[in-house]
C-alpha cells in the first residue's frame, strides 16, 4: 500500500521534533549533589585552592559528560578563624544539606569540623590540614588529601645526620599546626644522635619586636642549627628579622619544613632575599605534560579572575585541591543518584543548635567510595590509605637567588639520593657527598659546624667541686681581701691546657660547687646532676666517668689512667727471717735438686762399684761414700777418684748443673740481703671481706656503691678525705680503729704512693673504670672537640709537666709494685739442665748395665737355666754385680804394681810374670768339674803341658794363658778360671 507523501513527511517531522525536545531536556536529567567548600579566601592558599577546585570540576565533567551527578559547590569564607569555620560547617550541613565538605584550610579549624562531620556522617576532605595529631582523632569521615607533616621528619634528620650536627633547635608556631610535628621531629633527631637543647615557640600574634627578642635569645646559645615549622606569613617575618639582626650570616644553618618550602613561589622577593642559603624539605611532584598544560591554563584563568594579584605561581596545595575535587566527583558518581539528602532530627533553623543537626543518608557509602578511589592526579598517584594520601618522596632544596635549587632527594627506602632514577639505591644513605653544591647563609660554601661560642660576651659556667682532701687535683681558695676565688690543681691545669688547644677561643669561668653550708660536697653525683639541670655548662675536677652518670651527661675522653686498685701496707720480710736462706729457691726446686743429688750418687755408685775400691766395702760405707761424693760437688771437694769413663761423663755434666745452680742461688740470696724485701699484708680483697676487716674509701666518691655491691659490711667502711688521713688509718690497722686497706682510684693512688711509696703497695685492681673526664650536657657540641684536644694534650709534653708539678715525679720513687720481693727461683728456670743431667745419667747407666750383662752372660745364664725362683735368679745376678771386676784394667794394674795381687789374686802370664816367680800349680789346687763348660777346662788336669815348660829362670813359655784364681765370699777354696787361650 502506497503511503501518501504528505503523511510520510508529517511523520518524519514529528520524529525530528521529538528528538530535539529530548535532547533539549537531557541536561536536566543530572542530579546536583551539594558540596561545601570552607577556605580562607583572603589568603593565597584559599584563593588558589578555590580556583583549582572549580577548574577540577570543569575539567572532570568536560571529560565525563555522561555522568549523572554533578557537584554543586557552596563556598564559605572561614576568615582565618576557628569559630567562623565551625559556624560555616554547621550551616552547610544543616541548611545546605551538603554531602561533603572540602576544607578547612588549616589544622586549627579542622578538629571541630572533623567531629561535626563524624556526627553528621559527612566526609571532611582537606588538602591543607597537615598536622599529625589530626590522625589520632581516628574519625572515618576525615580524609587528608595531603602529606602528613610527620612524614618529613626523617628527611630533616637525614640532613642533620649527613653533616654531623649534634644539636638543633626547632622554631615553630604556637598552635596545633606548629606543635603537632615536634614530638615526631625530636624523636627523629634523637635517632641520629642529635639533641634538642631548646624549643623556640613563636605566637601567631607575635609582633616583630617579640620575634626579634626570641631570636636574640637564640643568639646567646651555642646551637646554630634551626628548624623552622610555621605558616608562611609568620615565617616571612621571622626570616626578615633574622637577617636584620645578623642571624642569616655565615655559621648559621636554617632548615624549613614543607609548610614553608612548598609555598616559596608565592613569597615576596624581599622574603626570598632574607632566606638566602636556607635548606628546605619540599614535597616532590613529578613533572608531566598534563601538569604543565594545567599550569598554563590555570594561570591564564586565575589572572583573568584576579587581575590585582601579580604573583600567580601554582604550588602543590593547589594540585592537592584539584585532585581532592576530582576524587570527590568520582566517589559521588560511584554512590549513585539517590538518597542525597540530610535526614533532619529537628525542625529548628538555629545555626548553633547542634542537637538539630541531621545525618547524611549516603555518608557511609560515600566514605567507602572515597577509600576505593584510585587514579593518577596532577600531584601523582591518588590513593587514600586510612584516609591519608600516600606520598612520601621529598626534594631537598637550597634557596639561592630568586628561587630554589634542588640538591638531592629523599625517599624512605634509600634516604638521600642525588637522582630519583639512580641505580645505586640498594642501601639507605645519609652521606653528604651525595648532596649537590650548597650556598650557605652569608654566601659561604663551607659547611658550618652547627655551633659557635656565643658572641654576646657570655662565659661558660664551669662547676668545680669544693673538697677537703686531695687538693692536688682541685683546690678552691677564697681571698677575703680581694673577694676573689682562685681555683687551682691538676685537673684545672689539664682543662686549661685542653681549652688552649681548641681551634677557637672559648670564654669560661670557674664556679665553685659546695654543699648547702659552703663546705665540701657530699657526692660528685650532685655536681654532675647540676650540669644535667643546666645550672652549669660543664664541670671540671676529679670526676670519674661511670655508666650511671653517662645517662645524664656526656663525658670527654678520660685524661687520667683508669682503675680502682686496693692499697695495703707493706711488711719487711727481709734479713730478719731466720729461714731466709731457703727463699732463693722454690720448694719444688729444693726437692728436685735433692732428689738429683741422690740420683747422681746412685749412678756414680753403680758405675764405679765393680771397678773402684773407693766405692766398695760395707753397705753403710758405700751409701755414705756415694752421697758424700754427690753432695761434695756443691763445693767441688770430692776426694774419691772415678775410674769409669761413663762416670766421668756423668760427673762433668752434673758439675756444670751444680755450677749454674749455685751461682743462681748465690745471686738471689745476695739480693735478699742487700735489697729491702717488702711484702703486702693482704694480697686479695676477698681476704678483707672474709676476715671482716675495715676498709677505707675517699669521701664523695662513687666507690661506696662498688663496696656495697661486693658485700662489704657498711659498718666496716671508713671515709678518708686526704692522703694524710688515709696514711694514719692504715698505720693504725683494722684492729685499732684504722683500716686494713684503702680502695682508691688510680690517680689518687699515684699521688698517695708518691708520698708513701715505701710504706704501701698496690696489690690488685678491683674495678674497671674509665678514669677522670670533663662533664658536659648531653649532646654538647664541645664534647667531640674537647675529646680530641684531650688526646693531643695527653700525647704531648704538657701532660708530663702538669703531672710532675702536681703529682710529683714518679721516677723519684721506686714503683710500689716493684717493692714486693721477687719470686723465688723456680724449677721452670732449670728443668732443662736437670733433663740433660738425667738423660746423660740414664744413658750411661743403660750402656754400662748392658756391657755387664753381656760380659757376665755365661755365669748369669748358668744360674738362669737352673731351677729356682725369679727372685733367686735376680739375687744371683746382683751377687755377680757385687763382686769386683778383676778383668778391669784397674785391678790388673794394681796387681802388676804390687806383685802379690789383691784379695788372693795372682796373675801368671808368659809375658808379665815376674822373674822371681816360683809358682807351680799342683794338680790338687784345681777344682774338680764334673761337667766342664768346654774342652779348654781340660787344661786344669794337665798343667805342665798347658802352661808350657818353664824357662831356666822360672818363667813360663809365651804360649801359657793367664790364669786368675778368685776367692768368692764365704768360700775357702780357690776356683781357677781360664781366661784366655788361643784354642778356646
């Protein structure tokens, strides 16, 4: 069916018209969501923040025109007042029924608004309230789209650590914003061993004169490192005043937090001129094309809207405001298009009626949506963890010229780094070598040391103890005529010498520290505590370095030797002792020597008994002769002649041993008679405790605590105040009301023994300490320089001169430790000699015994083959040994000389017989052997043939063997033994 042309045209026109009407009504389908904005519109941050918020929503909805929600802003000016901000928030929630509030601008205004937002379940989104205490409120409806101030304290402490500054003074504004960072900052500085000696607080309403007065106070202090944390308007006045009074000159260090550094671009030129050389911690924002494009567009728009404002530099606060508005727009869209209203509990219109405030129906959903919002904003990655923006990278800048110059970056993982893309990021660094070049205040390129001696004429107050005794160390005298106090002594001279070696001049004065009555101090701990309280800038004297005291003050390196020895009286154990002749040798050496004398006597007897008439005879005679011979070697008076070469070898070595031993004995005994021998009355402090002896210690010393720890009876502890008093107590002794020993610190001991070196001695050190040191407050910058100066003085000649002047020349008195008599000669000094003598003797004995056994083997074996016990066999062998060795050359020579033999011995030989010999053996004179040992014994039966024919003069032929007739003890018969024959 053909449709008429007119009808078709009319239908097409209707469709087009309907679509036009739909498109015309489309914008009206979006839902407006009320959002409040509370800022200080008279400030640069307020103006910039509001401009960035508007720009953010315009950009966001231009790129997301399909979103069904639109944020409708309701702006309120808080007028830099906490009450105005609270009233504006109440009005927006109650009357405007806003679903969220962007603001407030500062931390002081935030606390009440956070509580109000939690009550109404309206999220409070701030891009500039950075105080750490706001986090402790733990409100789920507070979102901080900014860095927490506490996130920068480690970056600040890293700078302090890099340059080795030991003290820093925070200067902060007296409000919740200023004081909020201080606990975290102090902790961070202490973690890098930097002390905070003072905190400077500036009131927000302070005048320039009041600011100047506080700065003058800082000038009188030693510290030259200042950390400034305050708003830009107060800090601008502070730096202008600091420059005016000369605190922006060389030697000063100024560090600003990001609250100031982030807004440097908005400061006036005059303020920047007064901040030259300042270091600052600035929030790092990565430069992107999007950010640069936004800066250009924002600056153009802002200048059109605010033509009277000439400085229009965007900072990170504006970027956070931009990202906060974008995040809120995303979260609102995510929640949906329903229930965007406040359920009122009361119909009252009173703006101050807190009970009438309603509750947002979409508050919990909007809270969840904000926590889940993540995107890349102008300031970087946007992510809220526990309601906090996660951004922790800082840029370290140096104010120079009309702007800033970056010198490093800081990250929690790597510390100070030169470039963010650096590959060497494996460790945490705080090295100043990483930092770029810095122009310090006063246009100096040298790193300030962080402290200076005050230039206002103030002198360091040095406390010195008022005491009775040991005035050689510290002595305080007052001249009534001139009303002047003079302080002298060993410790004072050392301190003066140390101060003279410092590379700079330091003015100081000595202030006597006495008890409440003006007398001697009770304890040195009291004086040390005065330094801790700040009443003294330092303390000088004979003050011992202890662990407990170091908890309150700092000490320099010690300028004296360490230790707490025990000093006791000496007693003379010299020539008055009747048994002194025994002292040169120890008991073990006496016993060993005696045993060796007996041993050598025995060896000589064994080697000489069979061949030497001097070592034969009755047993008592043999024993006496052997011992006599051995002991007579002491004076080399032995009369007996030794025959055996083995004996001679042993005697030569033994005489050498005796010579060494006697010479050493003589030398040691001579020293005992010529040198005064002193022995301590006590050698161990435990003896004093065990015996309940009375012990003395110096008054005011820390030693009392040590003695109590060692379980000394407190009633047995006696105080002495001077060397003279200590001497008197030791002379009396513990039984007579004195003391048996004195526990005295090493410097005192040197002084005491210097006066009484012959009467007392040090026996042991009972406790380890670090000696005397100079006391300064904890973290004092003088400590390190003073310690180095102490080392220089101790290693130089000056220290020796001071010691000789006050403590006496220790070389003039023999060291008390050497007064104790030397130890007796011990076996350890002579065991080598005894070893040689013993080995030589045993070796000679073994060889001689072996030769005897071999020589007499026939007689020994005859008896061993017979039946009998082992004891009888041994007895038989000893019996053979006990007889003379007639074959030895000794007896043979004697026989030849006497002609008649010895002990019934007659020697017959063809070549040795006497011409007058008429000896003719008869057959009856030979013993009868039933079993001759060999055929040679047959000669006994045929003497005429065996001995050959006699010559006309009675001599036997030369073929006749030698026959020895030996008479055995207790036997009457003579046994004839053939000794040699060619055919046997």
